[in-house]
C-alpha cells in the first residue's frame, strides 16, 4: 500500500563527503514507498522561514540521485539552530507543528550530528506529548564520530580515509631533505580524537606513521612531548605528529588559545561550541623549534577533511545511504523518536547491520575515544584503534570527471519548487 504522505528531510551542522548519500537513501526509499519528498533549505531554520523544495522535481532524473551520492557538502544547505526546550517556549512548537501540518508532513528526517539529534529529540517529545501523528527520525552524520548509540557515523570513514592518505603523502614529502625536522599535522576534533586517531591508518606493517598521535582525551605534558621528540630525532631525521585541534594543557586551556595568546575573541555557535579552533599545530611547531632548534612545520587539513569526496570511502557512502533508507522504513512502520544506527557484527570480514536507537539515548551525549584505544603514554593509539577504524575506509568510489575535475550535482539555487 502506497505511503500517501509528504515526508520532509533536512541537513544540519557541518557537511561531510557522505551526507548527501544519506539524503539519497531517504529520497529513494521514500519514493519507493509512494511518498512525496520535500526538502528543508538550510535546515530547520530555513523550514521555519518557509523555505521548502520539492525534491521529486529537483531530483527527477535517476542519474541526479547517483551524482548526489558522490557530491560533498550539504545539497539542501545547513544551519546551526538550537531549538528551545519544549516546556520553556510552547509557542515556538505550536508554530512549528502548524507549519508541518500546513505542508501536510507525515514524517521528518534530520541528517546531522549531536546537535541535530537534539532537534529531533525535542520535536519528537513535543509531538508525543500532544498526540501528533508526525514521526521524527534522526539520520546520523558527523566526521567527528562522537555520537553514542552507533558503532560509528557516516562521514567519519571518508574523512579518515582522506586523513590517512594525506598523512602518508606528507610523511613522504617531509623526508626528502637530510636535516632534522618535525611536522605537526593539525586535525579536526574539538573534544573527541576519532579523526586524529585515524592518522594511524597511514602506517604499514613495521613502518608506523605518524610517529606520535595527540588526542584531546589526554591532556598534554609539554615537557614530556619535547623530551620524546628529542629522543626520536636522535634516531631519525624526520618526525611527523598528528595533533587534534582540541588538545589541552594540563590546566585545561586549549593549545590554540595559547597560540592566539588570548581567548577574548573566541566565537561560540548557537549550541555553545567554539565556532572555530585552529593554531594548535602552529603553537607546537613554535615551541619545538625554540626548544630543539630543528626545522618545524605546521599543516592544517581544515575543511578538506570533510569535503574531499575524490577520496571518499565506498564503505562509508554505502552505509550512509542504507541508514537514510532504514530511517524512512522505521517511520513508515509507525515509529518515531529514533535514530538509525550501525551495529558492527564482525571486524574481519567486516559486517554490520542497521538498528534503531531511541533518540533520547543519543541527544546531548558524546562518545570519546576509549582508553584502551590510546597508548599508555597518551601519545599514540593502539592496535585496537586501527582494528576498529581500518574497515571503515575500505573501497573507492571513482568520481565522475568533467573537464578534468570531479563533477558534482549543481547546488540548489534559492528555493526552487
């Protein structure tokens, strides 16, 4: 029996190389069930401002959907918009649910990270309290890999693949001169070190790369680090260090704050997070050069980590697509307040299935790298980390090239209907 309803899908937070694959999974599955698919322009904030697109028309050609799966960034646009608590601002929710009703929406799917799951949690709680028939489902996405309730998140595998690839190439480039040098590669990760840890995937049997991995889960003893670097330089010319942007001193201050010499201008986003972190690598390069007298360099991978679709993980894109579809099926079955999740069954051969996690068990919680994944001295990751992360970067998806560069689906222009 056809699902005769409108479904609404949005994307929120930072984009990834896989977020559009999840959108494609939602779109294909909803269409197969007979639903009409609407898209939020610029997330829930845009929807509340009346910005909706009819994806059935926008993605009318099946090749558009295939190209969408291989296109980075958020096709629908994104936002960082914090919803009020339902009991503190009922008028906000009355207005939002009126807009859902006006658009004849039967299900809402929100693709994003922790803050997006907070949005789904609040909407589903209001809906349950007021007997709304609308179903609310979260579709996980974040390169940070810090959502609880799922083995890992779509977007992480592709970012990890890019980091490992870049780290191996940086290590080769850094070794060409016969002189002592230390290169710090700064990697995203405000509070969790999953991305920085993935740098270990650049290594091979008997040839680890990078030499050190510094995670935000372990506060930094600066003197211990300098001593370790001095010992390494006694044995080899070239040292490469992967460092998270969120590494802190023992007193809790961010190294990037020390790089800026003050945090007075630090901006916070709507959820109270530091909007931009950078400078950790530059700070460590400066203190290392002063203390050890060697050549140093700082490299920031920055937004390339989340938009490098030319080196996306085939495993990641396939999982992102399947989680989008699984969320639609869950709503079609009459359920709400859930997040589609990955449950790992085996490492070798890698095998997983999709399950559902109550959104209340996910929202506003954060999963950090467990201690057993971190070396005893806190300056590297263990074999357990590599065993966990290695399957997630497997497989390649060849971009469609046009004019010598990857071709992507054209971004939406305005609010096309």
